[in-house]
């Protein structure tokens, strides 16, 4: 049997241990150390912590390999949710009294092996005794997996009188895998050292085969034998406490074994677990006493489950300072913990247009999702169907009903690399909020689909949190709008103040031209200066009225002429004080373009200025243009600015066009942000390649919209597809 997907959330814990953990969480004050102490004594809760730590949400903490440190990363609220979810699954699992006794016995043997492994690690000087303890604690996790998947057939062989090596042979015969193999396969996916899974895999291997194995493998192998000597007695060849791996004498091994046995008995007494469930040789309680204890545990579990159903297992409502993004992240975490869903995304409902759109404020990590648009009235997508019917839908059900999944749903499956998608409708009363969709495997969907427990009730809690997050988003948008309006007012004031001295400069330039005469050698340079002052005035005008196209933007662009004029100006200004070699290669086929010349001038000035500042003496600056560049069915004109300077540092390159505070006095970081915005506004593209050996290249593509085709809106070889 394959165990590629183990439903960790459904693996049962010892009821007494789980109830003690829940009791702590329901106290008015809870100490983190007390919670960690209980979790470290339970292999199932520990396994669930490690499993959640391996999900995409916590992947950034993958270097943390100790349970207690993972608890700190997750936080008490998250651990509480894991405990409550475990209680819900355990209550509805309907495990029999005998099966719960078996789970308790596995718990005791796991705990015993954990303490023995830790003590052996200390004796031999192994530097990671906590890792050794975790390895021993998880050594029988494969038995719990097999018990969950084969509750009847596994009971017949689980606790045979034979040692674990014989049990493994019976497991392989029945299930094609031993509990050691199953446990190692599952644990290998978690953020633990690879040797942990190896140790679990080889825990019953003969010692003679382990002479060159890692110390952790040897430690668990020896600990497993000592554990069996407690359970079956030390008088059989397979369980006699001898050590061919580290050279520890039998007396020391016996002391280690007996100390661990006492610790487990004390722990069981703390949780109210009868010793007969741990070590069969002790006195057994009568049947009535066992049944009463079993019923009492189920009654207490039902109380916690009822409390979770009435109040919700989440504490989101208790966090008024949470941002919308934090709320959405919490929803993702809870769905992963409770139902094992992956790659969770949100679609919000646009009431005016009756459509669903990706939540734009949350970075889903998938740019293609931003283009998603689902018409609720017309779309065949299960997202639209879920919203209209108020029921959960899944792509696997569509296949079953001989109803092929909509193309958009199939595309989403491929885009997210998922076998199937689940669509969960979100409503606040009668108001549509949107749809949550997530990746799901077919076996998992069979387990969680309605009327199975939990997910429909859970959707009500999610809808409430979603409504709150959307209200917060509306508030944030309004605040942002107000802030933007304040910035516009300040920009208008600043533009007015700058415009006054520019007007005076322009007046004096006119007077200077009159005095010198039109034929003076400096008249051309004065004309360029006056033109640039006018361009600055155009920039200030855009500041006064952001978002409105100006006449300058609509004026035709003579690209090559603009570059030649600017180079003349740079030779007298930017290039002064440095020996800069310039190479200009201009394609004379480029026609006048329906692109504002002011924007292109600003782009050139910013990029050339940055290049000149970076170049040493004798540096090279190259500007080239090219006509007729075809890309994705569109025609572009290309402009390339190259230099052989030292290149752009990698930390700056990855956020190159973001408006950051620059360390340069001329704020070139902001200048590149302006360049990107200007290119975007004209419908173009910009890219950068930079290397310390060869320098930096900025490559700009501008739509080849000519004056004639832009004004007539006719299609042709050089027409802009954006205008069609």
C-alpha cells in the first residue's frame, strides 16, 4: 500500500494527554513552558507540529528542527488551533475503547523509547540529546498510521508476543510496508535532519549491520532494543540489553532502561492513565472501571468540541489590530491545519458587475491570477456555481458527474500544480463576499467533503472573518485616497513655488537672446535651455493635475532628433569634468511617433545621468535605436542605453525600479522609478542587464504608434494593438 498522502490531522492522540493540553489552553493564563512540556510528551501532537512546519506558510523557518523552537515560531494561538482540531477529529473518529487502549500503549512505548534514546545520547556524549529524544518519540509513528488506515487487521498483529522485528515481518506481509518504513517515509518530509528518518527506518536492523551507521541510527536501534526488554523482558536473545555499538555494559543499560520506565509511569500517573495500559505485567483495572474512564474522556472531548463549534476555534476576533493581510494569512493557516488544503486563494465579489476577481491586495505569488475574471451569471466555473448555490464544489465531483470541468478551472489546476480544486462560497448573511479556492487531492476531498465533519461549519467562521477583512480594506482604501489627495495638494503648492523662478529665468534668457542676436554662437544652446525650461514647466503641470494627459504627451516624437539634441546638451553639462566616449547608432527608418517627447526626454536624462555618474574617465556610453521590433503580436521601437561602468549591486538590482531612498545625492533610485512609470504610461517595456565586468544595459521598447495611424485609428503593420 502507498502512503504518499497521510492524513496527519486524523491520527489519534491519547485522550488524557489531549485533554490536559486543552485544559491548559482554557485557563485564564497559560505558560508557554507548560504547553511545550505536554506536547513534547506526545508523539502525535509533535508530529502535527512538524507537519504544519513543513507547509508553505512556515517554509521560511525550515532551518528550525526542534519542536520547542517551532512552537515559539507558530505562537500559542496556532498551537491551540492544532489541539482543538485534533479534539474535533478524535471525537468524530468513533475509535472503540479497545483501539484507544492500543493508542495509549503506542504512546507509552514511544515515550519510553524517547527517554531511553535521550539518556543514551547523554551517556555517549552525543551533542544533540533533544534531537535523540524526538527521534525516539516518533519511532512508532508508523504504527499509528497503519492503525488509522487498517484499524481491524492491524490489531491482530500489533502487540504480538514476538519482538518488533517479527511484527515488522508480519506488517510487510499484510501491508507491503513495515511501521518503520511508513514512519520514515512520512517523517522524511518534515523539517528534521535526514538521519532522524534513517534512524526510524533502521530501528530494528541487526546491530552487526550498523557498525558504520551514524550515531543517531545506532542510538535509536539500541534504545528500541531496551524498550522491548521493558515490554517483553530481558531474557530473550532479541531483547537482552547488550550493546555492540557503543560498548556500554549491561548494568549501565539496565539503569538507563529502568530510569526511563519510572519516568513514563510518573507521566502516565500525571495524566490519569492506568499503568496496565502501558506495561501489561501490572495490575489491570476491572472492565467497568475502564469503560467508565473511556466514557468520561469522550464526554470531556465532546465539551471541548461543542465549545469550539459555538465560539469558533480561531481567535481572530480577539485581534482587533490585525491587518486584512494578517486575517487572510490566518484563514490560510487554519484551513491547512484543519483540512490539509494547499495553495489557498481568494476571489472577491463585485456586486455591480456580478463578477469574481482575485483579491488584489494580497500577494498570491501568481501574477497570472491577477488577470482572472469570472462572470457569475455566465461562467461555467465552479467558483460561480459555488457562489450561486451556497454549496462547496470540487473539480473531482464534476468528473464523477460526467460534467467536464470548465476550462478556467482546468487552467487554475495546472497553474497551481494541483490535482483538483475546492471552491468554498463565502457569504455574510445574504450578502455575497466571494469564493475561496484551494488545491486538494482526490483522497483528501473524499475525507472532507460534506456531509463530513467540519468544513461547512468552518466556512461560516471564514465568512465572518472575510467580511471583517473586507471592511478593513475599504477603510484602508479610503485612508489611502485621502492621503493621495493631500499629496496632490502639496504637489500643486510645490509646483507653483518652483514655477515662479523658472518664469524669471526664461524672461532673462529671452532678454539675453535679444542682446546677443539670433546669429550669435550661443543662440542654439540658449534655445535648448529655454526648451528644457519649458519641459520642466510641463512636468510641473503634471504635478498640478496628476493623471491627466497633457498636450506635450500627445505631441509627436522625433526620437533620433531628440537624442542628438540631448547629446549636444550633455556635452556642455553632464559630460563636463569627465572624459566620456559616446557612440550613437540611430535607425533612420523610425518615423515620428505618437508618444510625448517630454516623457522620452525625461527617460533619457535620468538614465544617461546615472550612467555618467557611475562611469570613470574614458568610460563608454552607447545609445542605439532600432525600428520594427516584433513581440507578442505588437510592433515596437527600441532604444538602448549602455555603459561599461562597474554595474549595479545585486541588492539594488532586485528592486531596481522601486521608489526607494537612494544613497546618491541626486536620488537616482527615485529617478529609475520615474523612468519605469513613464515607460509604463506609454505602454512600453523596460529591462535591465547589469554585470560588474561588462557594465549596464537598459533596453526600452516603445509602441510603434505613428502620428497618422494613431489619429486615424486604422489598422496596419505599425498600428498599436492597444488601440484596436
